[in-house]
C-alpha cells in the first residue's frame, strides 16, 4: 500500500469522526472522498480565531465558508490565503443581526457549496466598558443579539441537518464574561452568560442525536490585529507579541477547535477554557 501523507491522514480522520453516529452506532463510520468531506462554516471570521480555524479545517479538506459583517478586504485576503495553501474557501459579507440572514446563508451554502459538517459561532458581543447609566437598552439588545440570539438561530437551522445526517459539530467561542460579570460589562456578561446556558441546553437535547456542542471559553487576550490591535494599537500589540506567552496564539487555538470537532463520540468535551500559560486563570484573578 502506498504511504499516506500527513494531510491525507488528517482528511481521513476528519471524515471518520464526523461521519460517526452517537452511542450504539459509534463504531460504524462512513468514508467520504475529499469532495464530500463537507463544509466548515465560521460566523465571525476575523483575523484572529475565526480565520485560523478556517485555515485549519480547510487544511484537512473541508470547504471553509468564512462570514464577516465588516472588513471585505480582510475577508478577501483570508480566502485567498486558504486557496494559496491548496484549500477551498468562500467568503460572505453578512450582518447576522438582520432577520433571516443566518437562515438564508445556511440555505445557500447547503444548496450551492456542500453539507455543513462543522459550524463555528465565533461572533463577539463586546460593546465596550459602560456603566449602567451609559448602557442603553439598544446597546444591551445588540449584545444579546450577537451573544445569544444569533447562536440560537444558527442552531435551529444547522442542528436538524446535522442530526439527520448522523452527526456534526457546533463549536461556540466564548469569553470569561460567560463565567463572571465585571463592572461596566452589563451587556457583555449577560449576553455571554446566556450563550453558555444556551450551549448547555443545546448539548442536553442534541448530543444523543450525534451533534457535538462545545463551549470554548477564551480566558485571555487573543492575537487578533483587527480586534485587539484596533483596541490597544498596533505598537502595543507588537509589544505583547514580543513578550512570549502573554497573548493567545490563534493558530494554536485553532488546533484545539479541530481536535474537539474530531473527538470520538464516547469522549466528547462540552466545555473547556484556553489561556496562555503565563496568564492567571479567571477564578484566581
């Protein structure tokens, strides 16, 4: 038998696990050729976690569908980079807070691109540090729409499809605010706390149907030039990068997303947290 390349092994592993059904059918798998591995959909494909997760799944043979609300040039650069590495990628500019936007997007991808095997909800819900008086109801609602309602809408449209095909994964990026509320974070803490609880409910209903829900808590700053870089400035971001493990590396984080999506159904992770080794965990700070 001819030797199997590392990339081919990754593709076979992805097909093997994503096609496995839960419980009694866990040992029965179907193999897909490369054109049938399916789609990894990333809502919130910024230059940090989102783009690197897309690159990792595209490297394994899935079609990466990257979705952003703003930054069309960044989206073009990301999809071009994936294609240059031999992967397949499509970019979509969509404001997911609009009614029907998520639903229409999923319908289009399923009809024109392929079956969604992995969906990543990576939308941030941070609206800034505001006192109670400074937090308008409109701002509070926006945080909730990004933090919780969008996930609910995505789950309603992708989970039944995944379940009918024997399985899939819905990976949800989260934040320390899902675990504790700080001053000035009324909107963010409420939205992310709701996101976590919704994940628990989704897991309770869907895991037995073969849909893997995982809530991934990011407990640190992430090296993302289009978010953190804009917040603190590029010079400060470069300084953080030069200090070693003081900031989370999104490419390394993407490996964790990929690992979780490929876990055997007898050993699924529901919740985990990610931070650099030098950062103090949220419960100690």
